[in-house]
C-alpha cells in the first residue's frame, strides 16, 4: 500500500517496462485472437467481393469490405 501512495514503484520503472506489465493476456492467447480476428476479416472481405456482382451490391461490397479492412487492422492490436 505504501508503494501505491508514494508512487516510488512507477517512478523507478520506465514507460517501456510499464506497458508490457499492464497486459494481462498471454502471448499465445493474443496470437489466437489475432488469427481468429484476421480470419474473420478475410471472410468479410471475400463476402464483400462476392456481393459485388449482385444487383445493388456496390453498397454491400463497400460495407463488407470496409468491415474486413477495419477488422484486419484492429486484429493487430492483439499482437502487442
């Protein structure tokens, strides 16, 4: 409790050592969720491309392809 009140522990550590300590997921768990998220993103992108040839599919293509791209980028957040 004294370390929390005096803030000595956080002042002694640099930012590069504090950030990894705040992560509560193991590397294998983060890697699994990245792969799941990335696979779902590829699925959405392929579905969006498939919907491109349907009548009025341009809007669905845009929505699904955008979700796929954002999902792939968001999935990289699990890596670090």
